[in-house]
């Protein structure tokens, strides 16, 4: 028996998105085994006379319970309307429309994608498609230069804890490039590398400084150049949702309170602000030493975007992985994406989103 509740399509986001100025990728999900063929019928939104074009959809994914179909459709005028025909063996097809399942389709029943605008087109670098990404926690990869080790560095045979370092550095990654190449690594994604008081470095205290215990700016530039020479790309971890309470802007808030020029850079509940009280938004509302930026504030947006662009141009990195991207304002990401991609269109930008990510597609 056909399971009509499994038929799903939303005319935006992951189910309908622009890949070129006149081309959409369209997806539809249905229960596995219900249909022998699925097709899309489409034409220009403002074409009220010609019949729609019919095109079969391909199977993109089979998860055992459902089938995800996909097809590319092209309309030179950039305005789209469409519906789906679902075919069963020895039976008449049914039609899936904006008004649900119908046996007959009228012009008012079509799905609409009214217009592809230039900034709707998702631009992904071809070099990243299908590439093998290898994440490196810098401190625990390889210690090549013991001179930059912090105090009380552990031996590699000692069990880890949350605070003690092992001495891994950028020079250590350079020393092991052959190992990475032999494994087929094509993109390296580094754990956070900016100055931070913690071991994990997800609480940045200075976005303009690279950790000296990893080798500093010059060693990171050497690493970028070395991996590029071997055909490997490199990404930095962009932590822009929150910073360290040791960051000078938050320290200014603690010192000057309501008179601080940075009071609107953070979401403060009341005054006086203190780390002990934690009376401001902070990471997961559980870590007061990691205050959250007000990422809807224009000065914050410009500051963090400028810092990010600087490191792309200073180091020649190939992109960013964006920490807790779904907690950051859409306005921030649009500005960030547009400014970085305008100057460096081949950058790879990956957001950490563990659930439905459609609304963060730029």
C-alpha cells in the first residue's frame, strides 16, 4: 500500500536550491518501493500557454525506508513553477503539488520558485567535492620543536586530561606530511589556533595572534605553504559565536560596565557584570568564561569578518570551518560569506550544524 505521508518536498532550502543563474536542483522524498518512476513537470512561472517540460528524477539516496530523488531543471527566464508525477506499475500516475496529492493538476496547484537572484546561487569550490578531510588537534598530533612547548608538557605515553599539553605544533604537521599524503588526505582542518587561555582553544582571547605554543604565525604560514606544495588544502576553525572572558573587549566591559564602548557587543542581563555571576549570555549558558558575542550587532559582524579576511590573505588558507554556526545570526553569516567570497570565490566555508541546516544555506 502506498504511504502518502512519506512524500515530502519543500520549495526552498535543501529541496529547491539554485546552482546557477538559471538552474535549480529539486529534491523529493518518497517511501521506498512505492513508485517505479518519479518525474518533474516544470516551466517558466509566467508561461500560461505552453505545456510543462517533463523530466525524470534520479535516485540520489536510498536509506532503506525512503528514496530521495533529485533533478536539475533549467529555465532561461529564471522564474519556475513545477509539480511531480509519481508512477506506479499498471496504475495511473498521481501528482504531487503545492496543494498535496491530486489526480488532475491546474495552474494554481504548482509549486513556485519565483526568481533566482545572483546571491541565491550556492557557490562551492570544485576542488572540495568528494575530498577527504582530516582533522588535526594540533597539540596531540606531533611535537617537532620542543622549544615552543608550554610548561609541564606531558610525555606522549601519558594519559590525557583537559588541561595538560603534549607539545604538538605546526612544525610537527610539516614533519608528517608524507604520512598524511599516504593516507590520501586532501584537506586538513586544524583545531583552533588563535591565542586562548584554555587547552581546547575554543575561547579566543585575541583573534589577531596565533598561538606561540604551536609555533606562531610564521610556522603556520610555513605549514600552509608546505601542504599546498603537496596538493593539500587547509582550513582554520572559525570560533565567532563566543570568545574568552579574557578577551580585551569583554575585559573592558568588566572594567567600565555600562560605560564600556563594547557593552552592546555582548548580551548583558544587568549591571554590574561579573564572571562570577555570569549575568550575560555565554556558551551553552554553562560556561561564563566563554561570553557570547552579539552577532547581530554590526560592529561585531565587521570586526570578526575583518579578522577572518585578514588571515585568508595573510596565510593563504583555503577556508574556514565555523563553530556552532547555528547559534550565530543569519545577518552575520550573510555578511561574512559575501565579503570573503567576493574577494576569494574559491574559499570553502563549512558550518557546524548538527540538525536541519536549510535556513543557513547562503
